C-alpha cells in the first residue's frame, strides 16, 4: 500500500492507497515543533489502529510539505523508521510533468503543482483549482497542462480568527449555513457573512481567471478541494466539482512517475 502525506500550514492529511483508491485517511494538526521521532509515533499509532492494515505493510511513501521545518523532520522520519520503503518527496528534481510558467517557479508551493497534476489527469484543462486551506488558493492550469498563475486570498479560518480578535462584541461561531442571508441575530449574521461572502469571492475571482485562461470561459473546469471546501462549494455557482482528495491523488501520480 502507498501512504501519501500532505503537510499543510494548519493540517497534515494522510491517505492510504490500495491501487488508485483511498481506503483510509486521517487529518492531524501540523506542529512544526514535532521531531522525527514524534512524527513516527503519531504515524505508527494511526496505521496501527486501522483494521485495513492488519497483516499488510506500507510499501511506499510520498509526501509534500509547505512547511520547511516539518519537511526536514519528515525526511529524517522516513530515513530512520522506513528506510526499507521507497519514499518520494516532492521537491526540485522530482518529475511532475507540469511545466511551471511563473516568473520564479521556485516560489510555487509543491502542493499547488501536485493539485495541478491531479486536476489535469482527472478533468483535463483548462481548469482552475480552488484550495480552501490556511489560505484560499486559486491555481490556473492551461489547456496544455501548464501551471500558468495563481491568486492567493486569506483563508476562512484566518478571517474568522481575525474578526473575532478585532471585534469586541464578536466571537467565533460554528461555521454552518444560516437560516437566511438576512440574519436575525449576531451568530447568524457572522455565519452569513462568512459562507456567502467567501462564495461570492470564489465566484468573482474564478470568473475573472476563466476569462483570462480561455477564449470560452465555459470551457474552464473549476475544481474545489481543501478542508474548508464543504462550507462553500454548495453556495459557489462557479464550482463544477468537489474533489476532497485532490492533493493525495496528485501525490500518488507523482510517486509512480518517479519509481520503477
């Protein structure tokens, strides 16, 4: 089985593949203070409690990270605890098959390239990927499968935290759809502002990106992913498909591109 690990700024998502199917998955907090040994303890605990792994070993690991300090510890963890397992780490020199048409390709996060590869394989191009994570990332992929540009906006959780910190009479609320857009109390007013505000942001940015990406904007497929995507996708008119495991799928594809 293949273990795919996506280390984000806030959460780390792990997925276990049997062939092309994600058969098990976990989400844990990303902690830059964790050592390689601590990461190994957490990982082995998760793998050990899964009934799907009884009598079956992990025979491959692939990972990407947007947090350099965690990447170093992940690398050491693979070396010390999984030295007999083929490990692929997404970094310069790894074959992705995605040309990066940016002023400085090294600035592009590895997770964005991974997402672009998965979106092209699954849905073709041109496409826009909306990743709802710590930031809300919009990535543009051409009809030729090239990564051609991006938009980055503050994420939902960051915005909610900032609003609660700055407003004396405001506080964090459960992020669910309110009864109506015009709210009758403070909690639902915040919920409406967050849910419909971000849905409007997505539609507005995607509309402009699609107009630049293709002569016919209707040809652009909009793919949503990320932990906060379920909060917004049902309200965003521009989203065509929700793929929660887009990054894990891209990691699987990269693993097979870089191993015999």
